[in-house]
C-alpha cells in the first residue's frame, strides 16, 4: 500500500519523534567521521544522502559480542540464568541490501532447527524503515545477486526520495503497526489515505554480470585460481566483519568473580587461521587459499544448498571489495569462475569444428 502524498523530511522527523517514545530508533550517521548505524541521539539531524555505513545493520540483531547466560556455582550446585534481549527497535534508513541480508540470516537462525532464541527475539522486535538507493556505488553489484537499489520486498515501510520529499510505501502488516504509534488523528488520516501499490518501484535494470552456474563451483574446487587470489590475503577478517550475512561465531566462558561466569558469543570468521583448528592440533584449512575458497563457496554454493535459498548468500553490497586492504575483489573472482566455463565451451566448440 502507498500513501498518496509526498512527505518532506520535517514531516518524517515528527514520525521519528513519535517512534522514539515507543522504541529505540537506529539511523545512519557519522561517528568520528566514519559512517555507522547508531542509536538516534536527541537533536540529531538525519542524513539522507549516505551511501552505506561501514558496518552492516546485522550488529543490532546479531551483536559482535553478546552475553547468552550467566553461570553461577554455589552450595546448591550450578545455576544458569539466561539473558534474552528486550526492547523494540526501529532501523530507519536501511538499504535494500541490508534488509535482504537479514532475510538470508533468518534462514539459518529462525527457519532452521534449533532456532536461535536471541536472534529471533531481536528480529521480532525490530522494524525496518528502508530507503531506496539513488544509484549503485562503484563497488555495488546487488542486481547480480537478486536485489535492486529500490528493492522494497524485505522492508516494513519503504521510502523513495522524490522532488520535495519522500513517497511512502507501507509494505506489510508490521509497517501498519508502526502507524499505531502515532497520535490517533495522524494514524486515522494515514490509514484512510492508503492506496493499492500499483507501481512496485522495483528497478528494471538487468544484472551487471551473471553469477557462476552450479557446475562451475563443482568443477573449480581444486583450481589454482584460489591460491593466486589468496596469495595477498592477510587473513585480517575485515571482509567477514563488514559483511551483512557472515554469521560464524565462537563461544567463550569468561570469569566475572568468585563462582560466576558468563557465556558470551563473539563474531568469528572462516578466514581466521585458527577457525577450523581442532583440539588435536590438526587444521583442515591451514592455508589461505583453502580459507578464501571456503568463504566464497559458502556464499554462492554451500549456503544456498544447505538452507534451500534460491539465490546467493551474498547481497552484492560491495563492502568486502571497498574495505579489503589488499584489494581482493569478489566480483573479479566470480567473473573469472564464469570465464572458465565460457573458455571451455569455446575450446570444445573449436575441437568439434576441427573434427568436422
């Protein structure tokens, strides 16, 4: 459903103030000149012109570090106290690739048993008010991974900038719930004005390139291309930390005092040298090429197969390209993989022509 009017930024700020009375509002903004998602501060102006923050919004549903429960030992034995997250949050200004990333994480944390109660609680309490990208940044390739700069499908409310302000699309029932937090007069006026969404605002631009076919991944598992691309990898893990869909984690028990421990969950990465090292000392992915290969296979082959996802587990946001300190370019790798198949097809055609 679409609201018929064009809403200026000042009008949307009134909505935001109403939402702040009910929930934590998270917006993109500068922190020490670095664009990041952050909790909206009192008097803070909204920045509508950003491209994308450095870190993805997954940190507000799957934090870099979080306590799962407390472990207390006393004369009665061992007591466990779970610490489930509480409180609603609205993420305002979410980009389409970010929302798609959360839907990909849902396949693992919610739709696959056993579900993750911490992620599920935050997901249920999080509302997405997204905004269309004005265009694709130099490193973006979302149209090749099933998305688009104006993809509204994973939002609750979607904004698209036009002359004079924003057009507003109420995507689903959760979006309507956000209108319930306005004063009754404003809520009634908005609901009365809802119109069917005849235009879906989804870009008709085709993909910049096509992802490799399933057989390409099977055939190139032992290809020398992995060692060539991994030679300059630092195993710094930046690519995983800025990725909206990387979800590897480690569990640790940390002492808090006499008889009290906390179990925490921390982000981890399959590109870490010790990620697959086991207690006996064996490491099945000791070399960088095996770790890089696993990261890329996970996005484009393993995850879709394991979790029945109809596309890749990459959203095409381009962060891993932009922030890699040694310029490893995942698009370059994908095009090279597809190029192997095309070259083989040409070679077979030439052989067929020679054989007559």
